């Protein structure tokens, strides 16, 4: 195992896949000499040249279109979009072209395209640079949606996404790039559609993805001090979704809390809750709780921004709710949990 930062793991995945397959190339704004705004593509231009590390003008519709066309023609482009908010400028290319081509070609065509982008709040970048928009792409048939939380998952899932024959929206979180973790030195492909139990537990199931997984793990630590054993599931891939992993856990714990940074209305968490209600309602011992962002625009002010998105305390409160406890029931310092 090697220890590396999240952004380094992404870079390693790109490097290895470009080395392995000459059809893989990267394209986007400032990804060449600058090495990308988050330094994910740093060093790739010097190694692979300007034909495979392509800097573009500020035209998301244009270079996403390049990626779609190149993928249809047999290449494996990885397109970088600086903020997921800016992917709105290329929705026709993504939703009407890339996502539909296999169906409209009678299953003959393939679009092996990866669109890397980042979302989420945390850097005081205001309403147009801080959104969690995964639900938009989750809703579109023909797209796969990946949201890794750890360096190991980032590398293994990006490699799998690049080798996939369908378009993949690969969403990173701006607060994850400098986090670090262990990554296998040998090739470690992580299949799309496999969730992972990040922490085993018996009392309640916590389901999340991306940066919220780290908050769920912190919450689980705090809850353990109260005598509550929380199982933390990282979906990793929203489409395809590993619903069996979630259902298996809920059937054992009898309780479910879903944590997402995106606003509650119309979120992926709503769909997870509906799936569990449809298939495991009889196993639930308490109503499902969704912990989510407030239904409002992310403000510029950092303190207000933090108030808009779920924090560890919100997740802990959600778990206490399904456990039938209040904050007053929590053990005081030095007092053992019952």
C-alpha cells in the first residue's frame, strides 16, 4: 500500500490508463501547463504531449462535444469540467447525445467518455460554484454516475470508468483533493456498482457518498460513545447503485439514515429511501430519516455556507431520532452509555 492524496490517486489513474491505452486522452480548461486547478493533471503534458493533454478555450459545450465525438469514433476521452455548475453549459451534449447514442444506434454504438468534474460546498465559492447536482445526472438513462470518497476509491473507480463503454459522470468533491489514504501499489480496479461498508454496525445503517461519507464516519465515532453502533455504507457509484448492499444492512439493523450534501428535495437520498420502503418496509423499526442540505442557494459567507449543508452534528441528531433518543439522552462526559 502507498499513501497518497486524493488528487494524486486520480493523477495516478490517468497516468496508468494513458500509458496502457493510446486511445485515452484528457481535455479541458487549464489542464496542461497549469496541471488543472486542483493539480490532478500536473505532469501529464510533459509525459504524453499536447496531442493527448489538450488545453481548451472556455467553452464547455465545445470541448464536451469534442469528447462525445471522439468517444463515438473509438477514442476514450476524459473531459475535465472545473465546476459541476459549468456542466449546465453542455447539457445537450451530455443528456441528448452521449446518454442516448447507444439506444439510438440500436445498441451498436458506444460512448466510452468520462467527464470528470467537482462539486459541493466548503470553499466559500458562492451559489454558482458550490452546488451538489448529482441528482440531475442520476435521473438521465444512459449515464453512469460515480462519486468516490477516498483516494483508493478515486483511483480504482476512475480506472474502471475509463475502461467502461458508456458515458460516466465522475464527480469529485472540492474538499477531498487534499485528503489522504492508503492506495494499493498494484492495479486495483473497483467495479462500478459496488458499494462498500466503510464501518460495520448493528443498530442503524448510515448511507452516504462522496465527502459526506467522511462526516458519517465521524458521526459513527461519536455515536459509539453513546452506545450506538452505526454501520456506514459508501454507495461510491450512484448509477449503477448497489441497492442489495443497502437492503442487506437495513434488514439487519432495522433503521436507516441517509446523509447527502445536496438539497433534500428531489435528491438521490429520496430514491434510496423509496427503494428501502418498497423492498424492506417490514424490516424497519423506525421511520427513515434523511439528512440533507437546506432547500436554498449556497451563500458566499462561509459561516452561512456551513449552516446550509449537513454537518456531523446533524447526522448524529438524525441517528438519535431513529433510535428514539434526544440530545438530552446522550451520556455526559465521564458517564457510560446505557
